DNA sequence: AATGAATGAGCTTTCATTCAT
DNA sequence: AATGAATGAAAGCTCATTCAT
C-alpha cells in the first residue's frame, strides 16, 4: 500500500460497513483496515482503541438512519400521515438492511453498561422523541385521542423496530405493518 | 481440584450465572469451570462444545422465566386482571434480574441466524402466544375491544420487556407500567 | 457396559486394529477402549501406559505377519522358489493392508530411540535373517552366485517392503515385482 | 522479547532444527518459536498454519540434501565412480544427521496421504531419477550390465538410505557400504 | 477387577495492540 | 503521519491419566 493521507471519516465509514456486514462481535481491526484500505497502525494513530472506533461506527450508522427518516418526512404535514410514513420508512430500512438495526438493538441490550450502549440509547431516545412529538401534534389536531404521547411513542417505536427485525427471519410473528396499523387505529379518533 | 461428582445441572446453572454476570459474548469456558467448581475437561465430557452448553444455559434461563410467570397467574380468572398481573410480574422479574432478560433479547437480535437465536425465539413466541390467548379470552368476555389479538400481544410483550430493560438504566424512557396501562386502556371497552 | 472379564489379549488385538485403521499417531485410548468394548480404566489396570500398550499392539502385528509368511513357505523346498514366494506373499500382504507395514517402517524410522522402535527392529531383523538363510541355502545348491547373503537379504527385504508401500500410492515408482525379479536375476547362476 | 526483524528463512530453519531434534510429531509451535527466538504470533503472521510451516521445514531439509549431493558429484565423470561417490556421500550425510533422513522416510511412510508425504516423495523420486540416469550412462559405457535401470536405482536408493538409518542404531544390520558394494559388483561388467 | 466420570496440562490459533521504520 | 510486521495474552478443545465407586 502506498503512503497516503488517511481520513478519520473513511475509517469510520469502513467500520460501519464491516459492522453491518459481519456483525458487531465479529469485527476485527484487520477487517476494518482492509475495508478502509488503510494500514492497521494508522487506525491506532487516529483512534485510541478498537472500542472507541466501534462507537464511532455505531454512531455513524444511527445518524444515517435518523437523517434518512427526517428527509422522508419533509413534505408531509398531517401528523397521522407523518406517523404512518415514518413507520413505513423505518420498516423499509429494516427490510433493506436488517443487520444494522439489529445491531443497534443488540447493543442497547448488550449486557452491562458500556459506552457503545449509551450511543445506541441516544439514538433510540431521539427517535422516540420525534415520534412522540408527531403524536402530540396529532392530538392537538384531534386526529388522535388524548393518549399519553410518550408511552404510545415508545410502544410504537420499540414494537415496530423489533417486530420488523424478528419478522425478517420469523414469519410467525405478526408483521410490523399489521401491528402499527392496529395501534394507530386504537389511538385515532373516529373521524 | 479434588475428584468429585459433577452434575450436568450444576454446570448449566453455573453457565446461566456466568451468562447473566458477564454477558453472553464474554463467557469463557474457564469462567464456567470456575463458577461451577468443575474441571474444564469435565465440562467437555458432558457437553460437546461451548456453544451447545451456552444453548442449555439460555434455555434454562428462559424456562425459569416462563415457569415463574405461569405460577403467578394460576389463581386469577379475569383475563384483564390476568394480563395486568402477567405484565407486572414480568416487570418485577426484569427489575430483579435485568441481565438475563436482556440476554434473551440480545440473542434474539444476535446477528446472523444461529441455534442460540432459535432458542430465544422459541421462548418469545411462546410468551406472545400466552398473552395473545389472554387477550382473546378478554375479547370473548367483552373486557376488550375487537382488536387483532396477535398484533396487540406482540406489541405488549415487546414493549413491556424492552421498556423494562431500557428503563432499568435510563430513566428518561417512560416506565413500562405507564406504557402497558395506556395500551390496556386503549383496548379496554368502556365499563 | 456390563461388568465383564477383561482379557489382555482382546485389548491388544483391539489396539492392533486401531493402529491399522487410524495410523499409529492418531490412536487414542478412547478408540481402543471402544474397539475392545472395555472401559478405559480397565485398560490402565492391565497396561501401565498408552505407550506400553502400543508396543504390544505393534508386536502383535509384526508377529502375525511373520507367522503368515512362514506358513506360506512351508511346502516349498527350492530356495529360489522359496525366496520368490516369500517376496510375493509379502507383497500381497502389503497390498491388502499397506497401513500396518507402513506403520512398521514408520516406527523403525521414528525419530529417536524408543521402545516402539526396538520392537519394530526386532521384527525386521528376524525377517532379514529368514531371507538371508534362504539365500545361503540357494548358494549351497548353486542356485545363487557366491554373494554376501546378509547384504543381499537386507537389500531385498528393505527394497521389497518399501517399494511395495510407496508403490501403493505412487505409480511412478517401479513395482516391487520388477525390482525383486531384477535382483534375483542378478544373483542367480546361469542355469 | 524485544521487537525485532523476523525472517521467514530463520523460522523455516528453526523448524527444520526442531523437526530433526524432536521428531516430526513432537514439534510444537512453541518449540519453533523458542528455537527461532520469535514470538508465536509472528510465526502465524508468516505461515498460515503449523502444517504449512512443517511442509516448508521438510522441503528445506530435503533440498539441502539434494543440493549437497549434486555439489559432491560435480567433478566426477565416470558413471560408476559417480554412483559410488553418491552413495558414499549420502551415507556420510546420514551418519552426520541421521534424524533428518529418518524424518524424510518416516514421512514417506506416514499413514494416510497428506501434503507432507507428497513433499517427501517428490524428493525421493528426484533422487531415484538421478541414480537411474547415472546407471543408464554406465550401461551405455559398458560399465554396467544391461539391467533395468529404474529397478536397480530404486533398490539402491532405498536400501542405502534405510540401511544407513537403521545401521546407525543397530550394528547387527549389514553396513550400507557392504550392501551397495555388493549390488554394484553384481551389476558391473567384468572388466 | 472393572467402570467411566473427572482432571488438567498442553496444543493450535486469533487478534488487539505496539513500535521500528 | 503512515506503515505493517511483531508481540503475546487469551481462547476453545483434546486426551493420557487418575480415582471414587
């Protein structure tokens, strides 16, 4: 390999790729070095440890996700339709790349506190907040009943993501679409 | 170490312990050997591989859980109260030993199919089925609205478990109690 | 397994079998125990160590071989024909069970002196002696030239066995038949 | 151990050494690492597996041998004297380092096909070919009778090597010198 | 005597991290 | 800064041997 300028960004993207491809606990620094086309030593120049690098990779994946969701909602004004769109987009993303969603939740559940978990949690909280605000808007517009928005948002997010992930490999679990439609029906006012 | 009788059960329990204490992917055969106070070789005499042993440990944890839940529901007849009790008991168990619940879901989400995941899934499916039947009973008795029982059960189970796990370390997430009460209110008929 | 009388002979035979089947360095005490249908502990009651047992197994194989050769030569009186028969029979035996011949020479060549090697050597020496006497008889009867019987015998035995073994897997090496015929022609007197 | 430059060659030489000293099946990667004064990990950086490394070690030993023999024959033109020299040199080498010859034949005879055996075989075939060509030259020059060159060459090589190896520890076996002189006498034309 | 579960030293291999260049 | 070879601490697993029954 030639002497070259190494960018942190490139390493992080490679890390995200390898995480998605191999699964978080199969990642090796060699993999990342190869994927990024950067010497192993250079990685250790830019990052203190494999762990610190993984955290960046995880954060990158989560940010990508939120970014794409926000973009998809840009032109929708009705809270109810916004909510449906958000859940549908999320489902689509899970379908396309279940592994990285999976990784996110796996992390969330990774035993024992560690920084990686914090990063994952951060993302879920942001995501729940987003949903919760949409619901509040819907309540204000009388599209939704007077429910506890945080509670319902949490339920919707967790159920939708997990059912999507599980459904991916297990057809016996009800589809996330069926579930979120049922939940939205329950919270909707009779028109 | 002195020559002693080694029981498979003891090894499995030790495995469950170590899984809960260290996290599934940090478990080493040495740990288990030490925890069970049994020579490493003896473990390999009773189990073909570390993986096979881990599966037994996971199954043990899951079975313990279902067993305890069933026991708690024995004397309750009203479906609605049964459902509330089930979720409450489940929450209590999570509070006492969040690690093993966590491990179960972590497994469920463990990247790439493997037998361990199957075992976890088995448990969740059984659990969802149980909840789903309680809901159906409730619908028959007009305690609940005409909802899609499977969908609501899946949502309840996943939300309750996950919120419980997350809440354990993150107070910003709404409590599982708040969530399941909201959901039950939504599906209940007006009295 | 039931409580039973264990015979040393049975264990040795099983050992010989396993050696022939798996190759000397792949043999495990478990294999022998299974083949002999005898508990592992019982083997250690009768034999001090795996090594000692292997020696018995090797000796058994070698003795079987010499025994069968002697039997085949019983009714032949002409030294020359005796010699040809001996080499032919030996070749046949190699063809049928190359592994145990192979094992014998492998042992002979096993690095560093050890008892197993002595046993193997013992057999080869006996074998060379037998051939050498046949040659001496042949010289006395003027069937063979005045050669150094020991030297020729050694050459014949080593060449025949090794060429047989090698030939078994490598067709590029001349066949043992071709070689021993050439050697016998060289030492024979013109009739 | 300090950070140092590790050469593949040094590892291979160390491997050859350890093979010669301990015997092929007693070699451990730790031994090699110690002999080469190189970290175990470094060995695995340069070689995919212990097996691959052993093959290199074996090849190294064999090549050394052929190289030295060819060198010794360079200035001799008479086939007969060439042959005698070759066998004498070979004997000398066996005397100096019987273990590595021994290893070569042990491998040849190692039960069941494997790459290591192939490597050994390769060497023996080359060696037999060399001898066989010398004999053919001798026949052309009427130094030798009209014998089957391949057959005699095989016999000479196998006998000489093996007798040398065996003789090394067992004085009862005729010396290789005695044997090859006898064989050469047999194939030589009367002057 | 016979049994087979129990023991633990020892093996190969992986991989995060270090460091000479 | 960047490189990639070098390091060595684990890890999973095997199997000769021991010993309670």
